[in-house]
C-alpha cells in the first residue's frame, strides 16, 4: 500500500510476514501513568527504526532513514502500526 506523508514524501508499506508483524508488535513496550493511561513508548527511537526497516517496501538503509525528519519517522511508524493492528481486527471477522 502506498501513502503520502504530510511532508509530501511518498512511501510504500511492505506486506509483512507473520513473523515480522510479531517482531514489531513484541518490540513495543508502553509506559503508563498512575491513572493507567499510556504515557509513551519505551526505547521509542529503536522501536520506530525497527518498524521502518521491517514495514517499508524498498530502501531502508541507514542513509535513507537518516533523511527522515522526526515527524516523518513518527507519522510512518503510526501508519505501519495502524496497518498491522487493523489487519489483526480484520482477521477475526
């Protein structure tokens, strides 16, 4: 699936294998507030890089990924995460 970031950069998501999907989802560790709300993600930068390397179709070299702004990295991570989680919901229908 191709998509366009707010910056105008065009990317394509890879059709990930079950093992790749599991590796991405297992790597996300959330931090919580005392109220139980999600505060953030532990090891955020390495988690985002893992998602980009496994979830993007095409070049995922250091050189390419270093060209992303933090906003682009975050937006891409959320797009990949959303695609993976939506796939889980659709599988049970």
